[in-house]
């Protein structure tokens, strides 16, 4: 709520017909573009400039428009153009038309994130049985040439970004779930190998990849590390958020050790003690108390009671 006051919400309206036509004219400047094709593009775009931009790129890639003496000329076959119905289907079509190796690299890059380091993608890519080791540099150059990604950093290492968040999302969603899980695991392993001295700093990223990979044990370990790292920086809301996610992960595991459940609850309660409503924190700790009693672990039970006492003391101070 406090952060919300620092942001301003602005609604972006679709471009009107005249503005859309002007955008097409500026992007294409094709005098020979048939009116019916121009009208079809405008009707499908529904005022979305990204749709128009991506469609123009598709026309260029399919040689339906070519540059002659500094002018763009429409091919005679452009009248048979099949314009996708939605931006999502347009982007999916453009990604599917990529060279096989570049497409495979784009999928791995999408799992890394919208912004990604070249060496992480190279490390996470498995050799293709038919094509052998990947030529990541060549694939990234191809993706950049096709307008899928853009170079954003050269130092301290090469880093790229998907040109639009929508392109990243479509690429990520197009990966089969089983394959996506495997790539997430490979990316997590690549991160730990590439940045051994930054594990604590990158623990939120590692947690996300392991959770998406279906490795709840590693995901939980890195969520706890992320919470502890944030706690050391006195970033209490951030820390509480990581511990809350860890608690949800444990709750979703029917066979999770009770001691682990109590440990997560204690960490979550301690991180939120200053800003989470006391009744909520007490409810978390009372459930942890019952679990500790059922476990018969007196040391764990003592930690729960100590934190419960602290919360109730703070509550009394607030109402004094």
C-alpha cells in the first residue's frame, strides 16, 4: 500500500483508424500496397501499434515487401497474405518461422527471463542430437536480425533482452510443460555454475527456477535463503514475502517434515512481526506450537513460545 502511492496508473487507448494508417505509412511507405491488404492489416491490428510493427517484420521476412532503390515495394503475391487474427498468434507465427537452432535458443532464453546473459543460455542449451553443439553466438545474431531480441549490455558480459515483453511471454508459453521444467532445471544448474560467489544474491532467481522445474526441495531451500538474505539487509517485507512463499510450498507437500513446517512458520512470523497484524502472526505461531507439541520437540516448542511471547508483548505495548 505504501509503494502504491508512488505509482501513477495510465490507461493506454488503442490507436484510432487515422493514426493507425499513419503508423502503417510511416513503417512501410509502400505506395504499391493494395488498399484491401492495408485495410485488412488495420482491422486485425485494432489500433495496436505492436501488432502493426510485428506484421511489418513478418512481411519483410517473407519477402512480401522488398527494398528497391531505397523504396519499399510490395510483391504481387501480397494479395494472398494470411494475416493472423491476434497479436499472440502473430508472434507465435513469427517465432515458429525462425531457423530451428535459433528457435531452440530462443526457448531457452525465454526460460532464463526477458533479460538474459548469453553465457547462461549457452550453458543451459543441451546439444541437439541431429545438429550437435549449439552455435549460440550465431543463434543470438539471427534472433537479433529477426527483431526477436536486442543487445542491452556488453560489459561485464553480453546480455540481451526480448524486444517486447509479449514476445518473451509467447515464447515461454509455447514450450511444452515437461520440456519447460527440464530447461528450468538446466538454467538453475547453469546459474550456480556461472556465479558461485553470488548464490545468496541470486537465491530468489534460483528458487523460481527450481520451483518451476518441479524440484520443491531445492525451491524451498532457496526461498529460505532468499528470506534470510533479505532479513540480513533489514528488508523485512521482502523477507516475509519469501518466507510466505516457502510456507505455501511446504503446505502443498503432504509429506513435508513437521519440523520443516515449524521452522518456516517461525521465520515467517519473525520477519513480519513489525508490520503484519498481530492476530495473523499469532495464528501462524499457534499452529506451529501445535505441530511442535505433536512432534515432541521441546527445543522447537521453546522457540515458538519465545516468539509468541514477543508478539503478545508488542501487542500489549501498542494498546498500552
